[in-house]
């Protein structure tokens, strides 16, 4: 006979299952307390292709499937608190039915994104921006309006095409309840042209035992067959939140490279007057992602492929116009860098392609933001930006050393726990490190630039024989060059190591994505999933419990709250480490009391 447990006991049972999984897997899944780890490399599997071709614009996942004024490319993004959410979408402009057929067709062509020599921007005010929402399906108790805009990408050069976008809508809905499911529609009810009903879930309130179930992390995605595999695997892992760490569409490597990509654009096209981008790829990418982003918030940060220069020195126009991010809410007032919270995690998204110097606006904002973090409410501090500081592949090796030298000490001072990067098209997890020295109080750096883009997976390491770049290579697309020789350790006096660096814990050249599952204020499970594996079988990728030890790092400035995050001596063994390792078990009575 089946026994139905009361809800309070079902919650307790769920906690017991989580604990049982940790205990059973403890011998199988390492923790950062077991580190620093001996460097390990899993070589590229030669039976796999290093890349795949771009999906064509008429691919079913990229094609437009609504009429001009109905919403498409619907995407959610978090605001600065769990009580608000951004909803974004793109529309065209409806044709005027009282005109002649010829005139109607002409207006219909103009009623969407356009590409060609003579493009006419749409009037953003011609289609309204509304979101209807409520807690019950079909019952929308609240309605809110937002704003809309268009942008153009202009190339006044012979043989190159101009582009103007559809109407891009952004609406922020406020007054939501944390951790709650809402049903919503978006569009313009006066036409009428509203979307089908969709569902969103708000984030939980900040708290030391309040976290999103799963956070997906992707970098350098693109629009290839490998990109499709990455998104299919990620979708089956059912994330609550997505971090996209730059290089989204690769629109600037579509037409000009024949769909095959080019690792060195200037080498392949030395006479090109400007690096043209095929902007319809942005629309295709928005439709490709919509089944996921219309129900799961996605937080983005810019990469080098979002620079997209055009006339008059204008850059980043697509990125800045298409995505809503909580820049104003977090006090940065710049879409290039901002912060937000998801349960007990404070996220910092930094810009590598705008001023990052210690005298600049981004650094000043970062310092202020870090100082305001309450580590009692948000124990975990996670940062993300596009290019990695710690990277043992020869691609982009020491490329953003200047940024590291400007910002690393500040992140270390405030106890950042994890850093996510992309840019390098491979996977690498770094031992806890600070200033190229193993340090148990340093962040865990993880590179996930292996989303599947057209440029193929990186396979060469800077420590491979004959693969060390010259100091003149790997110049960043923004900022200075600060390449250096190491001043201590096994690589003292050298630009590259002769073997895998001691700070590089694990690396592999495969496409995939990562999932972060925060268990409590001490433990978080990180899993890297490879595309070639069954999505549930993550044993062949990478798995590790990242463990916070704030009580061991106490000698610096701290964020607000009573969770010490300063950096002091590095204690890797003995009773303090053992105590931290089982801290979650000691807190079990409190957790169960809370649940019950």
C-alpha cells in the first residue's frame, strides 16, 4: 500500500536524498579540499570532428514562424531582485490592409528586419510593448508596458550590405513574488498580436540556504550543429538560470567566411575594408534560443565577437540593443558590466572590452558593488567575463594579462569564490590560485568557451613542444599588452611552462556546457557535460564539489555580513579543513527544522 507523506516530511525526505547523494558520491566526486590537484590533460579524441558547419538561415530552428507584428525571439532576464524580471522580444510592423496588393507587399517587406543597400528603419512606436501575467493559466491579473527601439548596422562600402533591425521590445515586470511560477503573454493587444501563453519562474529570495536548482554556464556558442547539441543537452539538464559568457552568435563569421569560419580573420581577408557582420544571424540566434530563453532567464556578457564595428566608430550595437540587463538596477548604468542576485548567490558580470583600469568607471563601480555584498544573505560570490586570465592553451595565452593585473587583487580581497570565462574554445578548470601562485583562498577559475562555434575546438597548449606563442602574439582587441615571464616556480624566467602549469587542474578539448548546483552556503557541485556523452552521464566530463572556507581566510577587507571572506594563510589539511568539509552535516538539524 502506498503511503502519502505530509508535505513537511516530503521536504525533509528531499533533503535526506541530497545528503545521501553527497555521502555516497563523496568517494567518487572530489572536492576542492582535496586540492590542489595534480595537472591532468585529456587529449582531443581524434575520432571526433574539431567543428561543424554553420546552420543555414533556412534551418527549421532559425526560420521565422510568426507574422511580422507577432512576438518572436522572446527572452527572459533577471533584474536586480527576485521580485522583478525583464521580458524582451522582437516584432516587425504590420502591413496596411487598405492599400493595394503591391503597396501591401512593399510595406510588408519593410515591416521586419531588412538587409540591403537602402534600408529604412521602422518606427518603434508603431507596435506596443505589453506583458500580461498572473499566477493562473489564462488569468492575467497584471499588465505592464515597456519601451522599444531599433538599430542599424551600416557599411558604406561597395559590395557590403546595410541592416536595420525589427522592433526590439523590453518590459520590466515588478512586484513579483520570489520563487513563484507565473503565466505570461507579450506583444501588442491593440492589433491584436499577443504571443501564446508562456511560463516563467522567479528566483528565490537571498538566503544562506536558498538557491536556484541548477545554473547552466555556456560560452562561445554560435549557430552550428555542435551548438545545437550543446543546447539540446543543456535543455535536458533543466536549468533554472543560464549564464552566457560572451561570443553569442558569431554573426561576424558567417557570410564573409562562407560558413566555414576563419581562425584569423585578418589573415583570410587582408583587403576587407571592415569586418562585416551578417546581422540576420542575430535574428536566427534569437529564434534558435527562444524555446529555452522564453521560460528560463539568460544573463549575458559581451565577448569580442559582439564588438561588430561599423561606420563612425560605432561598436556593440546589436548587443547593447537586443539584451535587457540590470545595469541601472545594480548602479553600473552600463550594459557592459552589472550585478544581480539569484537566491544566495551574488553574480558580478564584468566587461573586458571597455575600460577596466583601476582609475576607470567599471573598477569604481566594482569596488562599490563588492563592498555592498552581504555575505550572510548571499554567501556565494561568482564573477564572469569573457576572456580568461588563467589559460594554458596557446590560443589567447596571456591575452588579457593587463586586466588581471588591474582587477585580480580586488576580487581576491573580497573573496570571490568562482570565476567563469569563455573565449578559449575548450574546457579548463584551474586550481585555487592568486597571482599565478596556488592559494587555497583564491577563486576557482573555469573556462567554458566550448559551446560549439564555427571556429572549432582548441587543441594546442602553450606548454606543448613548439606551441608556445611569441610575446607578440595574442594581442587583445581592447586594452594594452602586458605579457610577462614568470618570476617564480617551475617556469621562472620563461613565458610558457614546459609542462602543464601547476595551477591548471584539468583540461580537455571537447564541446559542452557546465551546470552549477549550489547545495548550501559551503558546498556547490560543478559538472561539465561533454556533447559526445549521454546528457545524464557526466562521469566522463568533469565533476567537483567547490567548497567555501571563509573562516580560514580572515585578514583583509570583508563584505557586509558576518561571513568572513578575507584572505589569509592557506590551510589545506588538518582539523579546520575537516570541519569545513563536513560543515553541511553539522548544520543538518537547522536545515531540517527550516524545511519542516
